[in-house]
C-alpha cells in the first residue's frame, strides 16, 4: 500500500515562481526595455539631425547655383568692361558711386559689397542705399536686361527689356545663429 505521507509530500514539492523571482524578472525586463527605448530615441534624434543637415546642404547648393547664375549677369548691358568703385552702373556695386542712379549729392564712401568686419560707412555715415548695419557678408550686383525678353530678378519680379536690376545678397546673422543652435540640439 502506498504511503500517504510520501504522496502528499510530492505534491507539495512542486513549486512555481515565488513573488521575489517574479519581481526580479520584471525588473530585468524593465531594464532591457528601457535600454531598447533609449537606443530608439537616440537613433530617431540622430536621424532627424542628419535629415536637417542634408536639407540644409541641399538648400545651400541650390542657393549657390542661383547666386552663380545671377553673378554671371553682373555688368550685363554695360559698355564698360571694367568693374571698380567708380564705374558707372558697374556690375558689382562696390560703392554708391557706381550705382548709376541719381542720388542727391552722394557723398558717402561706405561699401555696398563687403565682408563681415569691413566698415559699413565712410566718414559721413551711411544713408539710404544699404539697410544693413549688422556685421554681415553682402554682395550687390546690377545689370541691364539686354536679352530681348523679360526674366525674373532675385525676388521673382519681372525685369523688362532694358530695365536695370540691382540685387543685394547678404547673410542674415540671426537666422544663421538659429540654424546653428538647431543643429546642436
């Protein structure tokens, strides 16, 4: 006859998870999940930064192509091939003297095309021709449309035949600071 004590004891020896084992397995699972989520968040942020950098690079390439196209037009329609600060209607506008438009007496000696750090004005201060007083690179060009058909200037406005277009390109310092700050985040 089977011993009843041994039968009862064998049923009691079967054990499942204890509460401590269950808690330890939950903690290990949470740690692994937290690590996976952290890796996912980092990869999403890295992807976002790379995408923004790529878009910025694409935009700058497009911008440089457009700028190159416009710089090639500089001095178009001017009978004088020389470009300096005194050439009337000179292609690269260096000073107000070569704008080719009547200014009541123009005495300023500041530069329209300059680098950051160059003086924005001469001895008399700057009045009216350029509105940039922040340290910024800028390029001012002008040309006459002698192509026989109208085309667009840098703002998209029509430049009719024999019209003079004056275009100023500059770096917006505040926008550049904002882009750099965005890329750092």
